C-alpha cells in the first residue's frame, strides 16, 4: 500500500517555501537582536566590574538597560511580524 501523498501544485509549493523562508528570516533577525542585546549587557557589566573610573561605570550602567531595551524591541518586532505573516497566510489560504 502506498503512503498517503497530497498533491501540491508547483505554485502552491513555491508559495509555501517562500513563507518558510520568510519565517526563518524573521527568526534570524530575532536572534540578531538577542545577540546584540547580550553584547551590550555583557559590555556594560564588564565596564562596571573592571574599571573603577566613574565615566566607565556610568557608561556600563547605561549600556545594560539599552541592551534590555534592544531585546524587548526585537521581541516585539518578532511578534508583530509573525502575527502579520499569519494573517497574510490565513487570508491567502483557500477555504
């Protein structure tokens, strides 16, 4: 007995793959936000820990909340784009 196969047209397959590529690009962008935020937070804590000059401490204290803000902004952007892609996919799907 042959396994169950669905027939998908070439156009539908291309659209499905385009949607997958877009989803993966959105995930890569979110990871870039996380990477940037981690770098800012680690740099901030490093400046606070290793330098005792007030200037470096204040720069470090400034970098930590900026890093937190970057990851929050990236997460919000990721959620917005994902919701937008889901709405577009639902609107394009035949019923």
